[in-house]
C-alpha cells in the first residue's frame, strides 16, 4: 500500500497557539483513522524565509516560481500531498500576513495561459487530482471569520483541494496562548474532522481505483 501524505500548514506566528493545537489534533486523528501508513508534515510559515509575490507576469515553467526560497520544498509537498489542512489566526477580518503571503505565492500553481493552449481557460492547472482538505480559524470573541474563510476557500480551489470542513475557535482570553487545549468539545470536533478527512480520502481512492 502506498504512503499517505498529510500536509498541515500553519499561518500562526505563535508557538503553541490554538491554531497549531487544532491542526495537530486533526492530523493525529486523521493518521489514526487511515488504514495505511501515513506521513504527516507540519509546516509553520512563520519559520520560513520568503518574499511576497512579485507579480512577474510570465510563467515560471518548468519551475513553480522564479524565486528559490524556503517555499520551494513546500511547493513540492503541496503538489504531492494526499490531504491538506490549513490554519490561521484571524487578523483584521482575514488570514495572518504569513498565511496571505504564502497563498499569494501559490498563484504559480495556475500560471496564465500565455500561449493560448486552452482557449476555454485563462490559467493552466498544474495540479490535476483533487485532494480533501480542511481549515482552522482562530480569533477573539467578536472576530468575524467569514473574510478569512473566503481567502482559504479560494486558495483551496486554486490548488485542487476540496473543503471537507472547518473549525473555528474564539478565545475568551487573548493574553493566554493555546486556550483551546482546555476546550474538550472543540478538541473532539477536531478529532471528528480528522476522521471525516480519512473517510473522504478513502472514498476518493476507491473511486480512482475503479477508473483503472
């Protein structure tokens, strides 16, 4: 049986954050529910060195991007993963700066069709297969989550990931880190989402095997 690859990406700048706790909980639940050997890769965008998208205006083919920063290995992981979970704190009604920079840099997964190879589409899909995914959003008590959700939903569509669920967590104490660890119901919600992702991945695999 092939190795299942789960990619977990965190846009939180805080080590031990509620965002990271929920992402790990989902990943652990997923790995425990999949009946195959699973490799889980955790990426903290705050620990990477990369620049914002430079809007080069030309396709970087055959590379993903003209700029060879720490994102090069993340691009490869994103291409090869079987499941993706993406989490971010909510700042100013959107994702964190780290998350937004990364999402913008993933524009390269659909380069503009400069040669008009497909008259029906402006962009070329470099990723051909659909993968299940989920998102995590963390904010304060009065935080509006919808803006951040829309950003990640657009990103998922761009990289051929189907959203299978979302967990939102509103902290009641901004002075403390990782308060979600004390919320049993929210942790169980994360466990349930991990199992749902595993079930969805199995269904996709069975469907793909039926086409061969």
